[in-house]
């Protein structure tokens, strides 16, 4: 990751704060400068324009989140499926509010500018690729039957992770014990829904 001066880091942090609160269209360089405690000229000198600053900010925070996601979804060759899914589920639950804010900003970006889905796509691709890689390994070892590993990855992403991500992002109160929720979803995945 690129190194930034302390002033640039303050500007990037301020930009992210403004993006979270107000979205791209209302994030002005004047507001960002005030939040960062710098002169607006410093923003233009260091980042040329608002669009460039926003792109650098999004990329900076995206790389931080992607590093965490790669760590959460890393697996050992002999790790069991239930163990891996639970560890990953609780890894997502333990992400900081700032991490969820990165996802929220990425989702808002898609809403404000539907043709720009890069951030949210990169975030989901990291998770889906790791899950797919894990399931391919389990198929190669004969631990699970041959199925489409991408479909299995998407199913697990949707069941276990997307629900948590959406609850955390939209501050919904989890009115159930997350341990039981994870256990129930994994049970349904392994046992199905037939009586």
C-alpha cells in the first residue's frame, strides 16, 4: 500500500468521513478541508481534484478491508467445512464499524452511480473467490461431492455473510444469538430442508 504523509492521511480520513455522512455528491473539497483542518489549496496541490481524492480514498480503505477479508477467509488444507464457515462468519461479525463503513460507502456508490460497481465487486469477489477455492479443495480431497464450487460459494456468501453484512451496515438489531444462527444455517446447508 502506498505511503502517505500525515497531512495526506488526515485529508484521506476526512474524505472518508464526509463520504460516509453525506455521499459523493455532497462531499465538497471545502467540507473535506474543514474536516481535515487543512487549507483547501492543500487538497488541490496534493490530490489535484475532488474526483482524484475520492478515488485515492476509496482505494486506500478498500485495500485495508481486502487485507482483512483475505485474512478472515484464509484456510488450512485440513480445516473442516463447518469450522471454516463458522470462523469466517464470526470473522465478518468481528469487523470494525469502520470496516462496515467501507462496505456501506461502496454500496452507496453503486446506488448513486450504478455503472460504477467496482468497489462492491472487489469486496464480494475476495470473499467469493476464497470460498470457491476452499470448496474446490474439499472436492479434490473427496470430502464433498462434485458440485459447482462457484454456486456453493455464492450460496454460503448469501446465507452466512451477506445477511450479517446487511444487518451491520443498516444497523439492524440482531434479535437472536449469532452462534445459533450460524449453526442453523450450516445445519440447513448440510442437511437440507426435507423432513
